[in-house]
C-alpha cells in the first residue's frame, strides 16, 4: 500500500511521555486522567513498531485514500509484504478495528480483480490492543497485545 504521506500525521513525532504530559495538562478533569489515552497508546505502539521492525528493514506509514478509508498504520517489509494495523486500547473496540481492516482488504481484493491496482493483498491484518491475550480470530485477523510486539 502506498502511504499518503511519508510520516504518520500527528504520530511518532513527539515522545509519548511528552504527549501524555501535555494531554494531562490540557485535560485535568477528564475521567481518563492518569489512565492510558487512545492517542498516547497509538504513539507508543507506533514507536515500538518502528523500533522492532527496523531490524527487518521495515517501515511504518499511514494509509488514507480518496474514499476516506484509512488504516491507523501500515507496516511495510523490504521484501514487499505489508500489514494493515489498527490500534484499539479497549477490548470493546477490537471488533470495530477488525471489521475495518477486513473492509480495506476486501476493497484491495476487488481492485485487484478489476485490474485497477497493482497492489497485492495485505499479508497480515492486525489489531494491537492494550489487552493481555494474543489470538487469531476465525476471519484471520490477529489480535496482539502491545506487550507482545517485542516477541
């Protein structure tokens, strides 16, 4: 997949600790104060993906197309394989993230069949969560806790 920009917009440019501190200062009365905020979680996960995939020549980008379809992250490996990734902090959002990834995969598949793209289908669909259990859903989407990325 071609990234819409070489850098993730608003991601990865600020250290997660600085981002968390700034968020807490702007939202002192928010119920999530002191807890992990979804944007901070995304920053942490993207930072980890960049570090761990760099050993494999991996690159991390953001995908957003003309139909306003987007993936939180696309992990590209040097051999051409790529993964579509969504970040969902809570377990209740896993289904939403997985369905979103399957929708993108289906659109890519249709474009391949119609001959309107030179893309290949994604090699991996992954939802990175704040949970504790890694598993593969029946539809093939991998659910991976952020703590498992280094393994």
